[in-house]
C-alpha cells in the first residue's frame, strides 16, 4: 500500500494511477486486441464459448451434446473470466474510463492483492445475479461492468468522508484514501450517497427496460450483473478494508440516559 513520503501534501499528475489498475486495463486491451487482430471469427467464437458467462451452461438438458464447453471447468472459471472480455472498443473504452475512476481509489486503499480479489468477487457476484434472473439464457455475458459497479459501491463507503479523496481533487495525499469508513447505515444517511444511489439505480432500470443503451445500438445490457456486483461491493467492503477505525476515547463514548 502506498505510504506518504512526508506529512505535507504533494501535487502529482492527475493520471497517477496505481500499477494494479494500469495492469488490469492493459490486460483488457491486450485480450481485445488479440480477439480483433489475431484470432479468426471462428476462433473468437470459441473464446466466447469457453470464457464468457452463459447461463444455459448450467442446464444439463440445454447443453446436452455441447461437449467440453459445458464441462466443469468452464462452469467454474467463467464466473470471473467473462469480465476480461468486451463486445467492442466502445464497450471497453467506457469500462476503461470507469475503471480508472473507481478502481484507482480502491487499489490505493486495498493494495494490489485485495484489489484483484475484490475484482474477482464482484465479477462472480454479478454473474450469480444474472444467472438467478436469466436462467437458461443462451446469450453470452461479457464485460467488467459488474466489478466496476462493485468498485463504485466500495468507493462510496469512504470517498465522501471528511478529508477523503473527493476533497483533494488535483492533489495526491495517500492518507485521503485511508480515512476510516463509516458504518453502512451511517453512509446511507448521507444525502450525497443517496443521490448517487438514485442516479445509479435509475440508469440501470433504464438499461433493464431497454430505453437506454451504451452505444446507441440494440446490444442487451446485463443490468442484473451490474446490480449484483454493486451490492457485493457495498456489503463485502468491510471484509477487504485494511483500514480500521481507531477505538473511541473515553470522552467520545455515548452517555446512557
């Protein structure tokens, strides 16, 4: 985890992004480059069959005769591997922007290993949510949106804090990312958080009813995966958070009347 070199605030370039986030974005870009420029359409189809998340894969009747792509391995790893694939450069570009915005504070707070585990957990939660609502669907699910939604929810737990990252835009103070997080119920009483939640869930409802798309096309949006990843990020945050609130001092303890 990054530590400050001194107590003074240091001005840094605005694109001072943690290595773990840069590496994640690089992997996503390399994978898409290979799919676009190296693989044949038939090979790319095989990649989708092996690594995208397909709910019908878990229905024995639906996958009878499908062979190895319906075997145990793909049934396990596709809960995470689907997040590494994207449908287009537009899809990847939008997710990349949100990854930089919300993956950065999480990587700075959690460190690289926790950040990667959190990425995997929220991806899996998004896949589970989609599976629960789209049983037997054959349409492959791809994209890192569930993990990015989890990062959004986790960042919400501390960025609105006093002396948190939102108050230091344009400056790099590592301590801003290490402010103790409030309990979830306290966070949900913040009007800014409630406004953020209203906008976020409102957009996903529009995705769900089909009146909004990412690129103006008719590509379906796995909004259930977004919500699954978001809820997992919101609730699992304390399990990953290395920052602990200091114990209350005697004078801070509530008086019982």
